[in-house]
C-alpha cells in the first residue's frame, strides 16, 4: 500500500510527501498561490516575469551567485504557471535536499526583486509571447481557454506584449509580497527522504512567516462562443472546447477514457476519421483540461482553408458518435493509453512531487497510483457510454486562427 506523509505548519503551509522505494533522488515543488487569476487587470504576463525575477537574486545571493549555488547542487529546476499557482521546484540527489530547500526558501521569502534585473525578466516574457505568436497551434489553445473559462480563470498565462510593456517593477514586486502567502502554499516532496527531517527543516525555514488573508477570486462570465482571429497563413487552426466533469467528480475516469477513445493514438477515432479516412487535416487531437473550478475537453485541428468547415463538422460528429457505442478493443487501447499517461509518466520523483501537490489542491487528498490503476481498469465501455448518453456534448466554445472562418453547427 502506498504511503503518504503530511504535516501542516502553524501558519497553514501544507507539506506532503510520497516516499519512492529504490530511488536515490528526491524532488520538491512549492505551489505558490500567485496564479494568473490573481493578477490585476492589465497585467497579463506578470506571472511569467515574476517566475523569472525571483530567481535573479535572493537573500545573500546575487543573481549569478544564486544560479551558481543551484548548479553546484546539481538541481534540475522546473517552473510552471497556471490560473491558481506559480509552481517552482527541483529534482536532485537525495543528499542535497536540505540545502536545496534552503535556497528555495530564500527565493520565496527574500527575493531581491532588483529593479536592474526586472527588464531582463520582462524581456524573456515578451520573447515568450513572440514565440507563441509564431506557433498558431499553441496560440489557438491558449486563446480558446481564455474564452472558455469564466474570467479570470482562463487568463492567458503567457501574456500580451502591450500589457507586459506597461509593467513596472513596483507593482510587480507588490504582487509577490501580496500573494506569496504561507497559509495557501502547498509543498510536495517525493523520492528518497526522511520526512521528520524535511518537516524540521521546513519549520526552521518557514514557521515564522506570518499568514495573510487572501481574498477570493471574483469569477465573472466566460467569453464569446466563437472567435476568429484573422491570419494570413496557409492553414486554419481550429480549437474547440466543451465543458465536462471536474477531477473530483465520480464520473471523472469515464470522461478521461472517452477522451482516450477519441484521441489516444493512431487508432483513435479523430485520427482515423478526420485525418486517415478523409485526409482533412495534418494534425488533430483532443485532451482533457481541468481547473479546480471547471473542466473541459479541448480539441485542436490544423487544416487547409477549403477543408476547415468539413473538419469542424466531422470532429463534432465524432463527439456525438461516442454515445452510440465503444468497442472492447477501443476500450482496451484507451485504458492502456490513459494508464501510460497517468501512471507510467508519473513514477519519477519529480512527477510525483508535482502530482501529490496538485491532487491535494484539486481534491483535498492524494490519489495513489494503485487507486488510479484500479479506477481505470474497473471502468467499462458500458459505463462510459451510459454517462455520455446522459451528458451529451452540446455546448462548444470555438476559436479559429487563419484566413477563413467556420460555423459551429450546434
């Protein structure tokens, strides 16, 4: 039976752990409650700036010294940004865990936020926006989620150049001090570790950090049902998204398996029907995407302008056709693909550190790998079809980038 550890500091910081037998590595992630939904209006992209800026000097270390210290520990660093959190973390040899946590405590508690280092951090964020604009496939999904989810939940994490150019060091630093709140920080540790020592170190580093009230995010309306962004390229990039159950719903695994039937590999329905049989597009796929507050199934297709409308129509038809029945062969492939995505790729210490923190935030508990495997294996094709018949995919948000618009026939 999988073992999980948990400790809560007096200021509310939650420390979670999952020991992994047979590994010599350890990893941790700090989930800082400073996601895009907490940014002030007009500050799109500030989270990207903050994610870089806090590492440009902290505590007794200037920017170079901090990077040298992390490199000397052999840290494999990671950083991500979503609507709720800036997540920063690292994987390393287990013996370096204590020292690495000390460096990250400086980054979280004592970032220098040097004005001279602000401009390089901002420029990197601007470069990221430019890179996205050169990648319509990424852009269409980012823009789609921004309209699908209610404001501010779906805010673009990459940012917009005009808003990034208006950012100032003062208000960006204020965002850090107002939102790096220990009462809402979740820390995940996985691999080879001594949890008593981890907790003692965390008490030493963070116990005197005072919690602060963090107001609830005010949720507004979602965006328009269809948006077209004109672009002179040779392709039309289509994004479709429809609401579905969240990860805490009892039907979660039915939805995940339905998505795997739709888009779980080269034998999946979308690949077979849209690309192989009809030759409508060069790329097509669907995926499950979830926030704590809402979830959806997102689909992307890249096609030629003359094929765009038919491509969208066939994709919607395949969503509808799922409820007509799923074969056992399809179900077996869907189970294998989903377990590969959710289990095999989540067995490293770094992946598990992120997963246990994410589970705790989304579900209030941690799912074991055995639980995930059992839920996937015990869900039948009839279970999935029955759910789909009672929960048809009718409501779609769509976004296209390219020279031609489409019509969503719903």
